[in-house]
């Protein structure tokens, strides 16, 4: 029965260390980060491999079961999603870099600029909201002046332009991230 607790302990330590490592996909990791991650995986594998084969298989089943359980619970409960999977972090707001959030992510301005160049963005002033997503990808919403013209825009130009409805404003995918960040700012100002 102790091997079950060992499996939980190995998984917990591995999870904590990976969360500490930060929000980066394998392709975005530096050599040192990648070597650290591989070493962690090897150590976890070594800890499991010292058991009898059926215990190893059972431990792997426990890992998969825990992974599926965490994924399912994260879908059901927003708090668990934030705890286990993480949330997007705002790094650009209204064309201005958020240096405190970059520090939390251990990301330099040069790294952020590289991600922006990969997305074809030439200036921070063109970005209304920029985020580092839980999976390490860069998400963004362009300022009105930097948005490309779409077919819908052309159709509006040919007709009378309409104002954006409240419903369309509420459907913005960055609203949740911005509101959460705004709530943190208010609570820190009150303290």
C-alpha cells in the first residue's frame, strides 16, 4: 500500500516543480530549463522503476487516473482550473508593458518582443491586451488602429456603421483575464 502513497508523493513533487518552472511550452524552453525538466522526468521514472513491474503499471495507471481526474475537476471548478492548470497573465495592457507580471513569469522584455515579432506585431502601442496563456503561448488583442480590415468591416463601411453592442463587448475573450487583474489591483491598493 505504501507504493500508492509513493506514487502520489512523486506526482506531487513533480507537479510542484513543473509549476515552479513556469508557463513555457517545451519548444519555448531554454536548454537549462529543458534539461531540468528531462532530469525531473528521469528521476520520477527511476523512482517508479524500482518497484515490481505490476506495481509500476499500477503507479502509471494512478498517474493517468490522477491526470484525467484533475482535468475533469478543472473543467467543473474554476478555482481548481486556476490551481492545477493556471490562467493567462496580462503582460501588455493598453499598449503598456506590465513589468511586474513579466517578473512573475521570469520573462524579459526581449523575450516578449520575440513573441510579438512571431505574431507579426511591430509595436507595443498596437496591442490593447497581451497575455501569456497557461500553455505559454502569447495571446493578444490589437488596438483599433492596428486591426486588419475584415470582410465584416468592409460590409459595415458600405452600409451605415453600427456601434458595438453590449453583448459583443461582453463576449471579448480577454474580459475575464482583465477583470481578475483589475480585482487584484484594487485589493492591493486597499491593503
